[in-house]
């Protein structure tokens, strides 16, 4: 069942593929929201107030002032946020049990593979101070394999799980980085290329990807050693 939203949802966000999942969803829903930027290069994600709603030190997270029974609720982890918003507003997350399982399969596939593995690929290709051939090849090959899975899935399909859904929203931000991941979509993964073009033609997707674009450009992790230490050097505290 869909719901009306009168108070803005607060989104704790930085412009990364995981953050884009939520800006895209909120733009598609057309509900009011406000962005609180979590500067991950400066360590905002470790501040005590943020940890109260996101104990894993990661954005995105949301606070919905109109949660279940009208009481506020916070949600962390991008997949959980997508599911929460899909259930609340009754859109992009099917109610039919079989269709919902299909969406959830591909959402979890993104969360467990097409995200973490692409991130490791990018890390060792771009950010690692020492170029380790084994690590670079390992994650490049796994990235290529995952794109192959997605390419096969999109054969004869417009979207990854039936109608356009939160599964597509979860995937698109990661797929926009295909060049920096060392992939060639047109040559190797034409179905993914057509899907990505289809996704980028959606105005809400473009608006979601544009949120905080200026801030993203200001953070150059390839040369900012202080930001690298914040992002890549943390241990339990």
C-alpha cells in the first residue's frame, strides 16, 4: 500500500554508487527528502551522532519522520533502505511473492557481488599504492564474470527482474563506472550497455546520480592520502 509523505525523509549521503541507490529511489518516488552530507574523506561517518543510526560507519542511512505507526525510524544499509521505501510506498518492489523473490535475488546479488567485487577491482587498479598483479587480476576477472552474469540475465529483458525495480536502482550506479573498472560494454556485454542506456534515459535516475556531483569532484582519492587513510585504514575501536 502506498503512503503519502508530508515531512521530508532525511538522507545521510555521499555521492557514491551506494548513495546513488537511495537518491534514485527517492527521485523516482517523488517524495520530499533532504540531504545531509556525510563527508567520507573527512571521517564524518565515524561521528557519534551518525553511528547512532549507522553502526557500521557507512552511509547511506535515512531517518523517516513518518515511520511505522507514525513514529520516526532510522534505516541503514542501502539494500534495507530500498526495501523499506519500496514497502512503504508500494512502488518498485512488487507485492506478489514470486515477483518479490526475483527482485530480492538480484538485489542481494548486487549487495554481495556486483558492488563489493567491483569496489575491490577499482581499489587495486586505482588507489592501491603498490600495484599487485595477483590482486588486480583477481578482481578484474571477477568483475568481468559478474558483468557476464548480468549480461546473460538481460538477454531479451528490459530490466533485471521483471518490471523496473529497486534491483535496477541498486545496480546502475555501479555499472556507470564500467570504464574505470576495465570493462568494455559494447564489445563484451551489449545487453548491459543497452540496459544502462535505458536506465540513464530515466530523468529520475539522472537526477539521483547528479546529487552532490560537485562534492564528488572535489574529493580525489587517488591523490588525497589523508582521505585514503580515513577510508582504507580503519580498524575496530
